[in-house]
C-alpha cells in the first residue's frame, strides 16, 4: 500500500510555475535586446542618409517641396507645339483631355487646351470692337437663324352686337447668319520652340488674338459678307423720313463732309431721337477717335459740353448720357461718310461663333520655321434694322 505524503503535489506544481516564469523572463529580456539592436541600426542608417544628403546638396539653394504637375492635356499640347509629337494627344481619353466638346482629328488639327483658348477669348472681348456691345451667341452648326417679329397683330374696338372683323396677322422674318472661317498663321523658329524658358502657349495665344481681333473688328463694321461677316455699314442706308425694313435709317448733318457751322450739335440730338424709345434705353454711340475728338468739343445752347468723361475705371465716356464705344474701324468724318452710329446693338447686330479654336502645326512649309495655323468660325449680321441709326455727313 502506497503512502501519500500530504503537500507533495503542491510543491511539485510550484516548481513547474517557477520554471515557466523563469523561461518567460529570459524570452522577454532577449526580445528587448533585439529591439534595442534594431533601433540602433536604424539610427545609424538615418545618420548615414542625412550625411549623404548634406554632402549632395551642399551649396545649392533649397528647392520647393511642392511639385507642380501639369494637366495631361496641357503637357500633351505643349509637346505637340514644341516638337510635333501627336502621340500624347491621340492617346488622351475624353475624360482626361479637358478640351472643348468637339472631337479632334488628324486632318483638321487639334483643339487647343482650355487655358490657351480662354486667353484668346479674353483678349478678343477686351478690344474696342462691336463684339463688346453686340449680341454674341455660340452655335454648333454652320449657320444661325434669327427670327424677327416685325409686324403687329392688330386690334380694334368691339361692341356687344357688332360683327368682329379679321385683324392683321404677325409677320415673322428669318435672318440667316452664315459662319465664316477666321484664320491666323504665325510662325516661330524650331530653336525658339526648343528653349524651355519660352512660354509657347502665351506667345501663341497673343499672336492669334491680335490677328483675330483686328480681322473681326473690321468685318463687323464694314465686312462685305463674302467669306466674312457682313458689317452693319454694308446693309444699305435710307433717309430716316422714308426708312423701310432691310436698310438702316440715317440722319444728315446738313453740311457736306462736316457738321453745320452754326448749330453742329443739332445733328447729334436728331440722331438720338430718330431711334425709337424702346431701343434708346440700351443704346450706345459708335465712332472712331478722330470723330470723338471733334464731337467732344460740342456744347448745347446753354454752353454745357455734350461729352462727359468717366471717372470710374472700366466705364466708357458718355455723349448726351449714352455710352460711347471707340471703334477705330469706323470711317473718318468726310463727304457722305457714315462716321457715327447710334443704336441698341444687342438687338441690332448678332455675332454667331463656334466655341472651339483649332490649331495645326506645320514644320515643313517654312523650314527652319514652324507655322501654326489657327482657325475659328464666326459670322455676323444686322438682326434688327430698326435698332441702329447712322449719322451721314452730307447736306441731305
């Protein structure tokens, strides 16, 4: 029979727990030693990298940490302008282009990036052109139709028992404005394009804008309508007393090639009130600088100047309270010249244009220069013949 000693099992269990505790303590000590060794090695590695960076960039100016990344379409367009590389433009997806909605093809050239196109647009609007006061619409077709209701419906008084008679019906007239191609073709040497410090987009936009602005301004005033917009001075004129639809009415100054010597300001007053009241609220004068120099000297019967200069930035000068647009393409004062126009050009003249601007790079035709053929489509015509009146420098 085996004898069991009380407490023997408890002593054996305590020995096992002590052994496990001792083993865990040893493991933790080894782990802490390993962590310390890793930290020491990482610190030494950081010190070596810091020393290398200090040696590499010693004496150089600090660079900005913010890297500016160009948009994909802008980098692709710059590559096309500088070297003619079309691959980047071809591989752009619709979502990544950031260009206008019209599709580009190899034969017609590529659409310029929005930044360049906006530069051209802003310069065109800032020039002294009829565009500033006319009605400008964007179209996606080859022409733009303006519908004009120029006849009243007609009415009459009726009694309780009288038979009603038919009244006049309205007449709707369609005026079609054809879009014409406006183009510019500046050039630059390949060496200049290879210079990374040269702002290609800025230069290209300024040259195109300058050319387009001059061509547009002249066409909106005196264009003959053949492959260009039809200017408001080219639609035909009729004396105000016998004016009829299809021509612009005019007031004569009463002297050949000049204002009348005794009361020169009377012609300006007559011109203003030849325009119907519905148009006068939004009317403007249009003349060139030479004509403005003569008109601003005029006084009324009480000795007050008709011309008042603006003291606010961006505000035009005024003649008899109406704003004056100085358009240098208007004719000078001379015999039978229509040197001053007055009217509501927002109603009277409409400019239709496509919003996209196209550019084609040609490195072959003018070597060693590179030609840039830029084009857009624009048209213009008188849309309301009753909204504009002219001043003719003639006896009648």
